[in-house]
């Protein structure tokens, strides 16, 4: 548990679910609980890193001892928070379940019910935060996650290449999201390592150890 493998390093982690507003009281979100990213934040601290945690909606308590803890609700807000602090980071671990789309026609006023007329929600694409970080001139060591419902490894391998990240953590939605345990496969240039299902703290420690091994 008590590795010091990231001693003195700066690590940024995103976690939780984004919330895309429809109007002042409604929005689009997802079932991510934030637990995996929070476990990683703790594991990075144990490994001696200085952690910046950027979070959307989370269903568990945020950890103590972070260098910075920044709330960001929407994907756009998370993008801005990440890029405000990314330049000094050595490692970026993108765990947040970021909405692929936001509401194009969101309303500043609460949408009133009109009998017989269903409102139409239009969507537009959100920025891909992880891809934007890995595309920086001098990027931190980037870790991505892939939560898939089927054909996990093929989708995850493709995602690692598409997002241009050295390490991708693959998990099935049903084995990961909203749960206290996770069953992951670590995919990098050298290996694909399937770990047993275990508590998210233990998964986080294994991920941190792999990051420390792979870092230049
Ligand atoms: O493409 P997909 O959403 O499945 O990719 C998942 C990975 O990309 C995760 O690491 C997630 O945090 C990140 N991501 C992101 N910005 C988005 C969508 C996903 O950083 N808009």
C-alpha cells in the first residue's frame, strides 16, 4: 500500500459525473459516483504526490489532504478548470464521466409544462478533455478510462490509440460505475494486465504503481 512511487510529483485527477443544464432546475447527468477517482486521489497522496482533484457530481465524501479540490459542474467548466492548472502537472488521470454532449438550447428560465407540447432538447458536442490534454505540446503522463457495456477490450484498445494516452484503464460499466469494487484491465504499450475484481482503493494502488513503472 505505502509506495512512495510518485514522490514530489504533481497529479491532476478528474472524477465524478458532469451535469449539463437543461434549465435552472433540470439537467443531464450519469451514474458515475466519483469513487474511483477519489480512491486514485488518495492513492496518489499515499505515493507522495501533490494532488489537484477536479470533480463533478460525486456521491461519496471528497478526500482530505489534496493540494487543490475544484468543483466543476459541466464539461465546459471542467475543461476550463483542467486547462487552468494543467501546465505544471506531471500526471493527468481522467476518471470523470464527462458528457459527450451538452444542451444547445438550454433555458435561463424554468421550462413550463405545456399540455400537449413536448419540448425538444437539442444537443451539441462537448470538448474531449483528455484528448485536449494529451495533444498539448508537453503533455503530462496521461491515463484514460474506458467504461464499456460490451466488446470491452476492442473498444478500450481503440480508445487508447484515439486519445493518444500511454495507459488506459478498461472496465465494464456494470462492474465499475456506482460500485465500491472494480474489475479492470490495464492497457499500455507493453502489456494488457487484467486485475482481479477488488476494492477501488486496491485498484487505485495498482494503477498508481503501473503509472510509476511506465513514467519516463
Ligand atoms: O470517449 P469516452 O467518453 O468513452 O472516453 C473516456 C475517457 O475520456 C475517460 O478517461 C474520460 O474521463 C475522458 N473524457 C474526457 N472528456 C470527454 C469525454 C471523455 O476527458 N468529453
